[in-house]
C-alpha cells in the first residue's frame, strides 16, 4: 500500500502505478450472494450444472460483482491522510474485457491519472485494472473517481 501524508503528495504522484494487490479467489458463494442482492440470477452465474455446457464452460462472476470489488482493492493500494474523508464520486470508462470464471484468482493494479481541485476538496481519477491469473486480457478496466474532502 502507498500512503500519502496529504493531498499535495498525492498530486505529486500523478502518473504513478500502484500494486498489484494480493490475489483473491472468486467463489460461487460470492456469486450467489451477489445474485440474491441484485436479483440477477442468470444461469451463467448461478446454475453450475447448466453453465458447464454453456459458452464459458462453467459459471462466471457478474461483471458488476467484479466492479464492486474495486473499493476493497483500492483500499489496499492507496491511502490518503490529512483529510476528513474520501467519498466514492463515480466511475468513467468502465469496460469488461474478459469474464471471470468462478474459482479464478483476480487482483488489481492502479494508475493515478489526475487530481483536481473541487469546491468540496480534491477529485482524483485512478485507473483500475482487474487482472485474472493466467489470462492475457484483464477482466475489467475502470477509472474510479474519489472525492477527498478537506479536514476541518
């Protein structure tokens, strides 16, 4: 993890890459829980037997499940001190390049693209790439926006 003492240190790091994180295994239990939370029970995600005969040879994680892991990956890559809080501000340019098979291991790398002043603090853009062990193409690439709110 890279820890920044303040926003000025973060600004100075624009263009730097962080990571990779530790590998994580995507489990069928995670996929099923996500399906329940989102009401997305498509068979390619939750029907293990049918998915064996499907286009991916087994169940795959929802793309949005993969995307939802970005905050936890980010927390293990970058920490900014000297602020009141960091707030998820949104995403840019989200792409799902390769499906994540259940049982696969994934990890993330980040690249700090920009840090801009805003009325509430500072808005950073961190390009996150989620890699799948043994795959050439990433599972997901997204630009995450974080608003770092000034401390009192």
